[in-house]
């Protein structure tokens, strides 16, 4: 079974153009103690979130 970190590593290295490798980061988390297990996700470019959102408010 693939792990989340393994999938993220593959996305950030193998599935990006060479010019973007090292610049794009994927981020996702869920809060297990939240009643609905709410979480958030983001795509970062050089540390700045360019796309972000939570799982309930697209």
C-alpha cells in the first residue's frame, strides 16, 4: 500500500516538469479530533500557497 508521503514525493518529483521540481509542494491534512474530521489542502509554489481550501468549503 502506498503511503501519503510516498505519493506526495512521487507527485513532486516524477509528475512535474523539471522546471517546477523543487518549487511545487503538495500539502493535505485532516483533523481527527474535529467532529467531521475536517481538513485542509494546499499547493505551494516556493512556500507561497497558490491554491488552498478545506474539504468542506471548495
